[in-house]
C-alpha cells in the first residue's frame, strides 16, 4: 500500500476536486486513512481495488478496463505515466483521466 507523501496529496486533491466520487463519510477497519497537519479530518488513502471499482466501466468488463489501462500506460500517456511510483498512483491517475479528463501536475488535478 502506497502511503507516500505524494500519494496522500493525490488522494486529498482527488477528494477536493470530485467529492461525489471520492468522499467517504465513514471508514471501516479495511480502509486506510491519514490526517493532514492542523486538521482533524480523516482523508481516505485508496486501495487499488477501490480505485478499480471507481473506474468508469460496467461491472464484468474487465477486458475493456484492462485494454483501456494498457493504452493509457503504453500508448497515449506513456511519458505521463512514468512519474507514478506505485500502482495506486497509476490507478488514481487513470480514474481521474477516464472520468474527469484531469491529470496530475505534481500538486493538483488539472484539466487535460
């Protein structure tokens, strides 16, 4: 599980940019969370399986999801994807691009 400073910032900014997808009002024992200095709010640290569930594909379309992820990594966004150091970072970037046409610029999710 990626608990790097970068991934925490990516998650926090995703919640702020699109709370309808990423906001969690409660957490269970399987969820990972973190706090930001000076703030008592818990922010979610998304697992890869949670991010896969957020991907904009119909249930059961794993082949379509795999093909789209492969194109994202290898063809269309290869140079962009090289900056991500974990599968969680990569999956979050994929979800943000597929659902919202947003890309990570190092500090926030910006329009592609």
